[in-house]
């Protein structure tokens, strides 16, 4: 048996190809659990600040999807994402002006 024939046998064992007539129907997510997180925060009228933890996910992998969903949904009450000490927090503001005021104070504190 030559080297070329032995390589052909090895490659045949690595994968399997089956012919089909048409592609199966794709499965799309109906909704995201990130929407569920944001909806739960909006429904809670008592609290304004939450710590968000998702099982088997690091806070860095949660930050971007939540941020994009907040921008796309355009909630009437503004939600702001903040990270500190490897934790993710959501803070709800009554108005956009209150959020801007708080962010300016936060920036001044960090510069000092």
C-alpha cells in the first residue's frame, strides 16, 4: 500500500458526507433572554439598580448584547449599564436628563 492510498483512507475516516434533496427548515430564536432581563427591570417599580448575573456567562459577554438591545428598544425610562469590580449593573433613570446629570458627576469623580 502506498502513502497516497493510506492518506486517502485516513481522510475518509475523518468525515462523512450524505446526499440530501433539500435543506432542513432553519430554527430561529423567538426571543432572547436579554429581552427578558430588560423587561424584568422595567417591570420592577421598587428598585432602580440591579446586579446582573447569568449562569455560565462572564459579565463581558453579557454587556454588549444588553447594550445593543437597550439602544434598539428605546425604552421610555433610560437604562444605563455600569461595570465595577467584575460585576455588571443596570441602573434605571426616570428621565434622560437625570441620566446625563449622573454620568457627568460620575466622570468628574473618576478624573480626580
